[in-house]
C-alpha cells in the first residue's frame, strides 16, 4: 500500500512596521531591549484601553496578499480569539476569522520534479503574544513574562493542503520567505523568530477520496526543524495506519534535541475559541484607490527577478538562488553590474569574498561602508591585472574599514601590481640563491617545491608581484639550473 503525505502550512510573519498592530508602542528587538520596556495600556490589556489599527501593517499585509495573487476583501473584520495564556494579558488575541484580509491566492514553487502551484487559502492580520522565559527549572522554578512582543503585527498565510513531500513543503517555505523579504514585508529574520511555521500533516492511501486525519505541529522556527518534524510525523502516521490504528487529530510540539514530536493537546476546534467580532474596532474597509497604489508599488518579485537574471545576465540557477536568498545582496549586485562589470565576475566576488566579509563583520547589505561603484572599480582593477587577487583582498578589507576608493588605497599604500620583469627576475634569483637546500632537493626530483618557491617570491614582493610573470620567470630560472646540472 502506498501512502501519500498531505501537508498544509501556516506561516506567521512579523511585519516590518515601526510600531505595534493596535497601539503606538515601538516594535523593539526583544533579544536586545530591556523586558517590558515597550508597552502601554493597550498592549498590556489594561481595562478601558482601546485598539487602533496600524495602517502600515494593513498596507504590508495587502502588499503580501497581492504578491501572492490573493483577492483582498473589500471589508474584513477583526475578531477576538479567546483563550488564556500568561503571555496574553487580554485573555484574547485580536485576529481575523471569517473575513480575512485576502483569500484565494497562489505561489509557484520549484522542486526537482519541476514547477508546481500551491494554493493559498487565506492571508490575515493578527497580533503577536508576549514571551515567557522559564528559569530555575530545578531549584526555584519561575516564569518571567516579557510583553515587548505583545501586539507586534503578524501576517498569517495559510496554504491549502497541496504539498505532498518534505521537499515541496521546504520549497514552499523557502519561496515564501524569499518573497516576503524581497517585497520588504518582513525582515524574515528566522533567528529572531520573525517567521514561524506550523505544519499540518496527514497521510492518505493513493487513490483515496478523502484526506486523512491531520496533526498540527506548532512553533517551528527554522526550515530544518520544519523538515525534520514533518518527516517524523509522516512516518509516525504511516506506522499508526499500518498497525490498523487511527491517527488522532491533535496538536503536537517538536522536541528539537531528540528530534521527535510530542502530543500537546487534542486539536482545538474553532468554536472552542468563541470567536466574535472585535467590538472595539470597526470593519476594515480597503479603498480601491489605495489598493491600486499598493499594487503599483510592489517591487519586482523573486520569480520575475529569476527570469531576468537568467535572460539578461546569463547566470546559472544555483548562483541566482544564492543572490535571491538576500534581496539586498541582489540589489547590490545589480548596482555593481550597472557600473559595467561582467555579471559573472560580479556574482563571484559578491557571493564569495564580499559575502564572507559581510558575515564576519556582521554588516548589513543595506548599508555597506562601500558604494557599489567602488566595488566595481576593485573588480576592474583585478580584471585588468593592475592588482592581483591577494592584494585585492587587502584592498577590500581597507575599503570596508575606511570606505575609500580602491585606487586611493592602492596609491597610498603602494600596492600596484609589480609587472616589471627585471624586478621580478631579481626577486626570483634571490629566493633561489637564498635557499640552496631546497634548490638541491628540487633538482633531485622534488618538483612540488616549485610551488614553495613561488610562495617565497610572492612573499618577498609583499604579494604584489604579478603571479603570471612570477610563474614564468621561476620556470625559466629553474629550467636554466636544470640545464646547468645536466651539462
Ligand atoms: P486550523 O488549523 O485553525 O484548524 P484549518 O482547518 O483551516 O485551520 O487548516 C489549517 C491548515 O491545515 C491549512 O494549511 C490546511 O491546508 C491544512 N489542512 C487541512 N486539512 C488537512 C489535512 N487533512 N492534511 C494536511 N493538512 C491539512
Ligand atoms: Mg492551525
Ligand atoms: Zn502598546
């Protein structure tokens, strides 16, 4: 019997707004900010405080909805989802239920089997909860509440159960993540929990009419844990069905260290939450002129970018993937190419040396200390042979430190590549003279020493000699020594 996995994903993305969803509190980085430093009566849920909708959050939500080809609803309604939890002081979360912001969209994904469309069921706005930290588990257990995150705008994107493998679920999550970042709707910062997944998983027999009973895996914070958890659930469901038992519909958690899911509670039904329209907020009316302007201002989507990079720059899929991973890196790349650098060269430099510097230095692609034009100049200098690769790295490092033009750095530090044949011949000669033992070994047959001599000459010239000229000169002088030996 062949079981087919069925997967539907719910994705929560923190929206990139300055302030919270229903109050004016600043959205702060909760990994840095002092606990409960950005709170007010509204997000603390104090009696009598009234929510006001954040227009920017609605705009970003609509931008995402349109990018996902959803149909926005002209009226949508905020609803109270009632439940108790210590990180939810109001005793309810303001969300959207029957009438979400938008519905019926789709997202094209790419897998090893080709392209596939995943339908989007709905996109709606809601608010985040606070954060609990449990400390002193063994001695004097205690839970701390930080409400800085309470009320931060979230966009929930719910797919139809259209995915049938872990690979498809991953492709969907990665594509959506890329999209949200590209259109600047969410920072997408997974390490800070800006994007969280919930995976609904069931399995069905091939050819069956109805979907199987699903379980819902909560709070997956990385692509990897999402994949592992889905894989685990698929296997667990199949094992249950094979032993003639039934899967029970429930909510499960993911134990990261043991890589197993564990039952949290039997699956709640919508009516358990006693949803009702939020009496303190009027229906959200989306004006068609506003909607139009949001549509006009959607930046180029990753799928379009991908096509353009392939046709315009003739880049390979794999390198396009790397560029699109960070839209700001892709933006920098385009600026460099606009300065006339060949695309292939530029991508090599940007995804290689520069990306690693950015990572090591903890820089932001948004505000690099160097302008794209200077970076293009650096590549040109190497391409023309004015400096070699080694020097280029030194220059780049200095550029990142000072923001200076590469030409200026090269002049000030005297880093111009040494092409002068006489100078290089002298350097080669003195290296060979100074290392008689190695020369003897070389002449006795240890040919690999040629590489060592090369390194010595480069070091002697401060890394500035033209590698090509050094290589030729070294070969010439070694060849002469060999001849002398055999004479
Ligand atoms: P809730 O989780 O609030 O009950 P829904 O019932 O609308 O919400 O379903 C949420 C998600 O579960 C959707 O992404 C949907 O695609 C997915 N889903 C629904 N039924 C199944 C199923 N039998 N197997 C896998 N996923 C499912
Ligand atoms: Mg759900
Ligand atoms: Zn507040």
